[in-house]
């Protein structure tokens, strides 16, 4: 079970690009582009489940959803104009 949870420091070591530990903390606390890195408090210390890292890195951001909506609206306008 210990392998299922990582400290922010250990998480920073396995995330592609090796972000600084403060970046990992920021992703947990404030998030980035509408998504937050899920973490849990165990014994007064913050840990990140391994699957949360995968979810965070692969989840679409709010910016991706905005782009999808804009493309869909452009398609509708184009169809209505034809």
C-alpha cells in the first residue's frame, strides 16, 4: 500500500519534466487550468495517490473544453451559412 501513495517530493521525481516540488504543491492547492492534483492527508502529511498523477496529467483542462465548444459553434455557424 505504501507504493500507492507518494509524497509531493517523490511525485515530482516521477512526473515527466521533473517539475519543482513547489509546482506540485501549487497543482494540489490551487490547480492549473481548471484542474487540481488530488491528494490526501495521512497522519498530518500530504500524499498523492499514483493514479491521481495519471488522472491529472491526462485530464482535459478547461481550456480544452473551451476550444471544443468554440470549434462546435464555428461548425454550426458554417452549416447555417451554407
